[in-house]
C-alpha cells in the first residue's frame, strides 16, 4: 500500500503520513489504531521487539505506554480522551486518574 493510499484511508494527508513515518509528528493512539485496521495488522505489530524499558525510564513509571495501549481499557481511553475538546475537562480527568492511581 502506498503512503497516499494509507493517507486517504485514515483521513490524513500524504505529507502527514510521511511525518509520522519519519518521526516528525507523533501518531495519536486512535490514529495508530486506524492505521493498524487499514493495514490489517494487530496494534501490537507496531510494538514488536519493543520492551518498553526506555519509556519506563523516561516517565518514571512502572507501566510503559505500550503496556497501557495493549489493554482494551487503555486503548478505549486513549481513543476517547483526544475527543474531549475542553482543555479544563481533560485536566480534571487527568487529575482524577492521578488521584485514583495514587490510592
């Protein structure tokens, strides 16, 4: 599949796909899910060979983002969160999650 075909299928420009591929722009979880669906590969395909240790060290967390996105709840949250347009609400949700995680 060409970059142009992939771009059309996931609703972005050809240039955006190039930026994703080169690492100039980050790919949101929901867009990564769409790309996996279009390419007919499991989401885990993009994380093969990645153990997450670098992410754990960078974030200071015991859980790597790949581990989080590997759960159905994590993926659902990652897909829904960017659709919340109100920045204050997103911050409040994040505060709630932090408070629950610290329990």
